[in-house]
């Protein structure tokens, strides 16, 4: 009688197994800086770190960036934020089901100087003179959207209206100031008797 050969298949384990590894567990994503204030048109690079439950960094995690309000800021695939409009928006770094947030506040470019006024102005009683002043940023660029406020130290000597028109009222000296957002420039107005 012929012998029967039975072959039993066994599942073996190999250290060279090619089964996919489980995705790392993400506990938190930390975005830095977490809060920033930017001027219009400025750019700011954000950084994001992905951490597991033990606080260790998760290497090679793919991060995608999104914004809450795209009318205020935009963000590139690398986390570079560009300020587009005045206001506040959150920027999120997303990876493996978790998100980390940064709060971005966009403000107008601040006024650095008020320019355009003469150092001295002589007027006769009853005469008028139109002053003109403008706001500039730190680079000397005109900020045409800023309101100028006009004041005088002695309205009984030299009066000024809201558009910078000065009127000589009585003999004497007064200081007329043009101001915007805490910056100012002053002209000394001397009023003399008319002939």
C-alpha cells in the first residue's frame, strides 16, 4: 500500500514583513506663534509640531493648513500667512484627525509721522490760510485713508476748522496741530494787525 504524504501549510512570521504600519496616534498639534498681530500685507511663517500621547514629536506627519476667514488672511501649504484685511481669524494646522490653532489679528499700518505743515505761519487779523497735512508710515509711504484732526491752543487768536482752514482772530500767537493715531505735527501761527 502506497504511503500518503500529507503537507501541512503553516503561517510563518518574518522580520521582513511588508504589512503596513499603523498610523501614529496624534494627541496634540502645537502651532507657533499661537497668537500674532500683523499689519496689512505683512507675512508671517507659522510652525506646527505634531505630538503623540507621551508628548514626543510625531515625525513626518503631513500637515495641511486652513483659515477660518480667508478675507482676513491666507495661508500657504507651508504655513506662510499673508494679511489681507483688518480683523481676526484663526489659522489651523491639521494632521491625522487633530488640529492646532493660531489666532491672527490684522491691523492697519500704524501712522509714524504727520507731514506737510510749515514751521511758521503769519496771518493778519481776519485773514485765512488753508493748511494741509498727511499721515505717513515708517517707510514714508502716504496713508491716504487716515483722518487728520485739527486743534488750536488759542481759538481766540487763531481758529482752525476740521479741514485745516486757519483764521486769524486777534493779535497774538497760537499753535495749530494736525494729529492722527497719536502722531502729530504743529505749526506756530502768529496773528498780526491788518492794515
